[in-house]
């Protein structure tokens, strides 16, 4: 966050891809043990996938790119279902604009909990019902270690940085 602020304040002209790279590399330099962190790997991959997003891009395309990038990094945990894309597009706004504010209100004003609880229970029941119609994915036998996943993230970052650099020089 402070790198983005410094970029704006000092008019450095860094792109989102460059800020993601500098942030990730700085994190690893300050905390080398985080090379063993799946959390940092997933955060870096998500920020990279979001940084690659053009302003006029459709939400479906953006979510598909995020899904594809994160699916590789989530292989050690479990296989990801393609239905995740639709769930993020359709249910994500409900979580962000309805359930999160309701949770905050119920936390701040505990008397609202009896009002908010049925909303959460109903949404959970609807999602569980819908899940019955989604075919399951069998377990993936490919469970890479962290080293190949870091190589994937670095290669993806290098690819997108190179593509961005070529686009800037062509303009």
C-alpha cells in the first residue's frame, strides 16, 4: 500500500505489475521464511492477477483469470471447481454489499443479531441446495510443493511484466 502511495506522491510511473513485484520482493527480503508461506504465494498471485486487469474488462474475464492463476497455487490444498467463477461473480456482491455491512452492524449493535441471523441462514441453505446440482471434482493427484509454485508465480510475473513493457514501448 505504501509503495502505491509513494508511486503516486513522487510520480514514479510504476505500473500495478511493478508495484506487485516490488511489494513481493520486499516482503521476501524482509521475511525470507515467507518463502514457505502458501498465504504470501496466494496473495502475490491474486495481486498479480488483479494488476493485469484492464479498466474496461468484463467481470467474467477478470474472475476467470484470477481463477486460473489461483487454481495452480491451490493445488496443494484441493482441486478448484470452475463454478467458483460464477459464484464469485454472482454471490460476491451479495457478500460485499449486504452481508458484510449486516455483520458489522450486528457486531456493533448486538440486538440486530436476531434480524441478521435468518438472512445468513437462508443464504447458507440456498448455497447448500445449489451445491447439490454441481458435479464434484475428483481429487487431483498433482500436489506440487512450494518451489514449483514460486517458479510459476515468478514466471507469470516476468511474462506479464515483459508484455507490459513491450506495450509501453510500442505506444
